[in-house]
């Protein structure tokens, strides 16, 4: 059974000071923080400056059992953060979380980290410079997705840091990629909210995400057939139901009917190589498209997925094309796999299918 992230907050209150008045003495009561909400840095600062506690405070922490099964004690509002998981960049950026290092080549445009020169570049996941992680002396390293396979290696590099694995398994080996995607998004968003003292913001993100799922479910009529594809380098790849980048897990979430099933389909990031004639013969009512190259539209030779499909003679007469029943994932969806991206995509699906 798939493991999900669990979390438990622990906060340590300041030791009460001994206050002497004249010839009598009294001990001020200890201030015990609630176990149901993290201690904010503002509250700690106010307590210290008011003289309520003269003894040093221990920092608030949150315990997270990540997908590896490890129980990790993470400081609340850590000061030196490294994020390696593409599902986290937009969320952390929206919350104003500062990073000391990250993999800039696989960060989406529009995320401030990508162009921030103060953030050390670890490089892409295929050939990263992991020594940058060690040199950055992090308090917290967030691992997942493209870097998930380096989890143990990273833990060895920074034994004094909290290292959490937020990977969401949507591979062909996953028991339930749809449930993994939905529960993974909700679990890790709430966990990050606890870590960075953004509980209300995290809960709102999760509520919006859940609403988008219900909207998209309600909009699908249960009978139209769907073809999902990944367009890369001018080629149309088959994104198989059940697993893989963006589309695969959504068949399970929304109970879509695929127009085509292929034996031995994979979760390849460019989709499986099938002929456009096979797509045409399946005659889908809808085509849902991930334009893998749209993350860099200024690249030499870039041809949009829309043009690739529109200029394919084999697809000219299928229902999805003649009825203009196509949905395109956000341009940066290949690298921006955030809960915000999927919420926007699900709302787009709901809007279009509901017309």
C-alpha cells in the first residue's frame, strides 16, 4: 500500500524566568504552545522581547513521516532551504520561501528562483552537482520527482539536515497512480504548510484543488472517448492511461474512457511511439495535449503542439479535430508540476467539457 506523508507538530515553550520582588519570590507560569498550530516566528520574538522568558528558546519543529517511511524532525521556518522537487517550486515561491540552492535548469520560467543569482545552481537531474548541496549547509532539503532516486545519496551528503522525500509515484509500478497523485498533492501541501507556518494558505490550496477535481468529474459525460498525447520535437507520443507525466493518472481520477489501449504502454516522459494513423483509427472525441517543448517556445525550431496536430493530414478528419475538441495543458506543465498547475488544468477541463 502506498505510504502517504503524515505530520505531527511539536513546539517547545520557553522556560519561565524566576522573578524576584523585594523579599519574596515567585515563578512565572510556563507558556506552553498549542500542539495544533505551529509557533510563529513573530510570537517567539514578541515573547523574548517582552522579557517573559529570559532562558533561550528551543525552535519549534514538525515531525513528518515521508514516503520513504522515515520520520524526519523538521524545524518550522527553516532558514537554509534546498528544494529539488518540481511539484514544490511554485508553492514555495508563492509563500515567499527563500532557497539557498536548487536545480535551475528544470525550474519553470516565471518562478523567481530561476533568475535569482543568490541561489546556487545544482544543475539538472541527469547530471547534478550534488556537492553544491553539501556546500550550502542546508537545514532542510526537499527531495522528489526527478531527484527522488538520489534521496539516500543526498541524506549522506548532509547528515545534519532534515531531508524529506515528497515523491509522488505515478509510474507504471504504482498500485494506484490516480489516488497517489491526489493524496500526494494534499499530503505534501499540508506538510509544507506546517513547515513554513503557512497552514491557512496550504488548506486553501488543498480546498481549491479538491473543488477543481469535483468540477472536472461533473463535467465529463462518461461516454466520450479521450486520447492523451505528449508532443515533443514535432512528434506525437501516446500518453497511456494509468501512469506517467500529467495525463496518465487522470484516467483513474476522472474515470475517462480512452479511445486507444496499447499493450506494454509505458510512462515515458515523451509518450510512447505510435503512429498518427493509429490515433486516427481510434477516432477520439477529445484530444488532451501536453506540449513538452512549450516550456521554451523561443528555442530554435520550436513548433507548437497545436500546429503539429493541425498540420497532420492523418488527423484532419477525426472528431476531436473537426469539432475542435482539444485541451492543452499549461505551457510549463512539463516542469511546473505544482498543485496550482493541476488545479488550473482541472478547472480548464471542467470549463471546456461542461460547455
